[in-house]
C-alpha cells in the first residue's frame, strides 16, 4: 500500500514493471484540521504568567512529518468563539478535511464549549470521558459525510497521550496499516496506581546485555510536566 502523499518516481515504476505489477493500491493520506482553544493560548516568545505557549499544535504538527497524515492549522478559537466553531465545522464538511481535532475546552469549565457545539450536529457515534490518566476528558464523534472529530484535553501530556492511544491507532486502522505490538518488560522500580482506570506512564525502555527488556518509570509523572516526557522513549 502506497500513501497518496508519497512521490512515486521513475525508480518505483521500473521496480513495479520488472515485477509484472500493473496496478497498485493507493490510499489517500488523511487530512487533519487542528484547532487550538482558549484565551490563554499564545504564539509569542515573551508571554505574561497567565498565558501558555501553543506547544500542542507544534507537537502534533511535527508528528505529521513522520506519520501518515496531513496537518492543517485552523488557528486559535477564543473562549467565546462557540458560534464561530460551529460555522467552521460546517465549512469543513465541504473541504478535503477527514478529521477535526480540537485542543482544550472539553472539560466542564465555563468556557469549555466544544462538547455542547458538537452535540448540535447529527452524530452516529459519540463518547466523552474515558477511565484513563492522563487524558480523561477526551471525546470522539462521527459527524456527517464520514468526518470524525476528536476533542483532546489542553494539558500537554494529556493531549500527547490521547493522540498516541486514540488518534494514532485510528489512523493506522483506517489506512490498513498493522499497528505495533506492545513490548513486555519488567518494571525497574515499583509503581502503584488505582485499579479503577488505565494509567499511561512516561518512562525509559532499556534492553540489558542478556536481552531482557526493562521499563524505568521516570520521576515527574504529573501530566503538566513536560521535562520527564522529553526524557522518555516509551509509554508504560
């Protein structure tokens, strides 16, 4: 399977012809429209204490360089842009967009308008809130014209975890790509969690000289701590 976003050059054609291949299966690379939300979001270098940098947009955009999707930045929706958000969704129905992702405004705060607006559309599938940590407020909906919506929490690590464990498998499944299998590893140190939810842990996967796989939990598991995320190479 070759993604429609890949370039098929003369060497590819020569290789296919030499094998007697007359036709190939091509799948369209999914297009993701991404909206940040909140008055506190800023793209500036120097910001006041009450604002935050739009790191989630940069993170997910960077993933598009190595994964099978096209990223379109829809800009920032401010706290009172609920009507604008609805207009943008209607506009996306007639675009090449396959998936809409919002970041933030999915919890139960005064300005968390995303769930309310999404429910105004004709939905064939919908869920909000999953027994996981980080990322509990995540939501999903299937809208008209087979377009799908994911609402990610605004917290950086919560957003990253939800993309990794919800959106990425969704993309792979839609393209017919076999998803990676988990690696069974030993815990280097003891770690406790509540049994009522699934916990995603930032850590380091290490292989010993004997070929054993060991997972080390990194200090700083709070979902707002990014430094521990940059030091990790695996989720546990």
